[in-house]
């Protein structure tokens, strides 16, 4: 079930799929799983599975009628997406980067402290310090000394961006 929902909704980043299309895809998926078996792992029709997955007991799918449509559509629920994302997180990660996440944590803490400061003199002092840092960086760049991220740093930031983007999509589903 999780692999089917992942393939149809999450991997393809689809928010709604018409019932007939989803039934067709699910029946093809079931046929593949049952192929070569005498005892079917999944004996019911695709429609019955979709109805079960959308009922109040399971709540893995949301069944709804978009405005002006006679055919029902389905969307994966935010809870189902979180469960699938959790399953995906169990895969052994080939690359584990921590630098970009640590930088993010320190940056968030720094912003919290900086933006909660009520003393104008302290805020001005911090802005002046940053101004000096920026001016020094401008001079280095003018001299051709451009700081660049190495391959590992680029990879870390890319993975963090992708992870955060997936988490945001889960949040959007929860809001709807």
C-alpha cells in the first residue's frame, strides 16, 4: 500500500487523481504483485482497496469531488504522507551531512537572539559588525578571492533543501 501511494502521489508530486485513473493504476499494481501466485496476496478489486483506504478507519486517502466534476478524486492524506516519509527515512542513507544542518540551527538561534533584542545600541553594534564583514568580503572578491563551497558542502545543502521541501509538502497537505 505504501509503495503504491508513494509512487502515485508523492514521487509524482500529484495532489489529486481521478478515481478511474487511480483504480486502473492500482489494478495494474495488484496484478504485478499477484503474478505467478496461486494464492492472491490482494484478492479484492482496486476500487474496494481505494474505498477502504479512504474510509474513516484508515484515512490514508481523501476522497472528494472537485467543483464541476462528477467523478470522485483522491489525494493522499498528510498522515499517510508522514508515514511514508518515515518509511523512506529508514533506508540507509549513503550520504550523511551535518554541517549544513548545524549552520541552520546556529543561524536560527542567532536570528532569534538578534530579532528579540530590545536595546537599539546593541542592534546597531551588531549591524555595524556585519557591515564590516560584508565590506571585507567585497574587498576579497575584488581581489579575486571568492569563497566557494566544496562538493560535500554543495551535496549537504542540496539534501537539506530536498528534505525540507518534502516536509513542507506534508505541511501543505495537513493545512488542506
